[in-house]
C-alpha cells in the first residue's frame, strides 16, 4: 500500500504542547442569519483512497481503505459498494483469504492484524506492529505479514490457536521474524505450487522470491519505479503480475525466463491487484478512488467504481477574470476544481510527481504550498508551471503553511505545537510561536498577521509574526479546522464538531452561522491527529465559500443569499 513514509511522531502527533495558554476573551454565541445555499460542486464517491483488494472463494471482491478505516465489498457488474467492516477495525491496507474462507487484513496506522472466520467472528491476531502493510496466506493456512514504511520486516503470525477461549493477540516480539531490511516488501502472494513468496520491494524497484523458512530473497525482476503489489496469474502460474504505482504500468514477469512485459499503462497511483477465479485482473487506484478491470491481452481497462476526488482535505482558491479555481489537497494528489462547473484537473499525483501526501494547502504570491503530517514535508509548487520546485523536510508533523510576499514561509507543526519561520531558500528556521494547541489550518491576514485554528483549544488565534504576539479572536468553537479570509474581512471557519461553517468578525469575535448540517468531520483513528483529514474552507472574490466534504469525498459550494 502507498501511504509511504509516515513517521511515528505523526501517528502520535496529538501529543501537542499543553503549556500556558493566552487568555481567552469570551465571544458571543453565533448569530442567527439566513444561511447560504448549498450545492455539491463535485459529487462524492466511495472509499477514502482504496488499497487492499482480494476475492473470496465465491468471487466476491473486497477492498480496503486506510484513511476511511473501512473494509468494503464491491459488486463487479454494477459498481455498487457496501461496508463490511466499519472504522477503525476495517482499516484494511491489504486483504487476503485462506482456502477455508477466513479473511485477514492489516490495520496499518494502528499496528494491528485481524482475521474474520467464516462464521463471521472477527479476531485481533497481532498488535504493536510498526506499519503492518501486506499479508497473504500460505500453505496449510499459515499467515504472513510485512511491515513497510514504519518498519521493514516479514513475519509469520501463528493463528492455529485463534479459536481457543484463552487466545490473545500476539505482540510483535511474539511473531516469527522471517527477514528484515528487505527494502519495503509490499503487496505479495505465496505461490500455491512452490510455496515461495513473491512480492515487490517498494524502495528498490525489484520483484523478489522469498524463502519463507530461511528468509533468503532472490531478485527475479528489476527496473520498476515504485512497485506496489505482485500477484500470481491463476491461469498461468508462471506469470506474476506487477503494478507500478510510480508509472501506472502493469507488468507481467515470467518466473522461469524472468522476461518482463508491459501489459497496460494507466495513471500513477495504482496500489494493488487481484485475480478472480476466471483469471480476470482487477487493480485499485488510491489516487482516483477507483477499482478497474484490466484486459490482459489488449491493456484496455473498464471502470468498476471511481471518484472525482480521493480524500479532499484543505482548500485554497484563486479568482481571476470572474472565475474561481479551487485548489485541493486531495491527500493522494494536488488537484484544482473549476468553481463554475466542478471540472477536476490533476496538478500532481502522489508517487507520480511527488511522494508526499498533501493535507494542508495555501496559495502564496509565488508558490502553492502543500503540507503533510503523513510525510513530514512542506512542498513548494510553482504557481505558473504547476511543477514541484522544492521539498522541505524534517518538520514535526506539519499541518499547514503560508507564504509571505518576500518568500518567507510560516509552518504550523502539530507534534511540537510550534509556528516555525522558514527562509525563502529553506535553509534558516526559527520558532516564532510556541504552545499552539492542536493547530489545523492557517490563513495570512493583513501585513504580519496570521490566523490559525487550534482544535484542542477550540479557538481561532491571531498571531503577529513581526511582534511575536498573539490573541484569541474567537473561542468556544467545537472542532475548528479549515479557515479562510473573505473579501468582507471576515474569517470563515469550518466548525466540524457542529457540522457547520461560521463567519467570524476578527475585531469583535462575533460569529454568524452561514451553513449547517454539513457532511464533514471524518473520524480520526485511535491515537491519531484530531483532524485526521482537515475540513478545508476557501472563499472566492465574490464571497462564494467552498468546503471539502471529507466524509463523502465531495466539495460544497456555498452561495451567499
């Protein structure tokens, strides 16, 4: 699966600074008003990035979503989708079925592995792992699982005793470690004939054959950009099929001759594959929230289910010639949306043009800034060319960043609770404010002012970066996340805990509800950031407000009355 380079500090990023806090001024409750009209500018979709993919013995297709923390069943003919395992247990990065119908899956961000027996009983079989990513059943129902990104090892989980009343989940040190430091053993399969494991090494661009008793690995193919998964063709067990998430290529490799053949070319962001009993090949795209049927002979593909957006998080907007362009941090891509007709355009795709996962976004004088607590980076994308020009790393779970006219960047860090000043060349850094309590999103105000939402404190804070001072402009907010400054001088904030957007007068703190009953607030996973996917807010020049509906992967357009 492709949620790469997630760091342990980010998973625990809610451990933010809890020191002294600025005195809060009491603000009045929101005023009653005629609310803005609501419409969906971009339709919603299933999944929140789709990763693991597997068929059971009855040819039912199952798919998993890490951020959505849900395991789904997909109807191949109709494209209909239904939930099988709900959050957070259903956080299926990879899925596998044993011959007896037992289903297993990895819960990547919470370090657990689950199985569901044919009778429907769900059992936690392992915990305390660091990034359990891919898994497969071998002969005699043996279960193998790898750690990738947070760890780098291959294990066997002994599940012989799971039906006994005294069975307890196995800790990481109780698993049989087969091999380590392989190079990111991702979506793999155990061959039914020879009993060897075949899978891709994400960081080495190779496909390997692994001896499950000794851990010895043999390279059988190389030269891939970012191979994400490999499966054996049930119709010809000499062929292993590989998806390359970096290029969108689908390859077949002969196990005897080692010959490689490009079978199909799709867009970057593919993550997994599976064969049904008839040997038909299906693949997932985390970037497009899609499941596709690929013709192995012609390379053509048919869409089973797909989304316009994958996981829309923070938003920004530019207005030119009376037209709004909404910029979307879509977690697996950076996209723009036409504010008039909702047309979606790719700018950068994760693992194609970038390896970071954008959560926060802002449009500055020169650059679009993409922030990611997943990858601990802030990326600079040239506004004119749409090209990635710099990647700034080594932040403590950055959630948002803004660019000033002189090129200086200010970055809000969730893990440290700091607002960090970064020079235009990225070489100099200094802390301008400490003890932010759960920062989520920022907007540049007039001159040296920055407004920031702090979800743990329930406030919007104004920070003067020149004077090094701050004050609370609005408090008593329930889950403040996305924020933008409107043409009327008011702040527009997604109050996720109340499922609404409020406008706030920064001078008085007066609040007005402009939209309510919004489908926002994707639930975080246990131990994760409180705003797992921040609800974004962006205001166009005419006062139209755009809001990311992270629960349904859609985009609201709120028009003033």
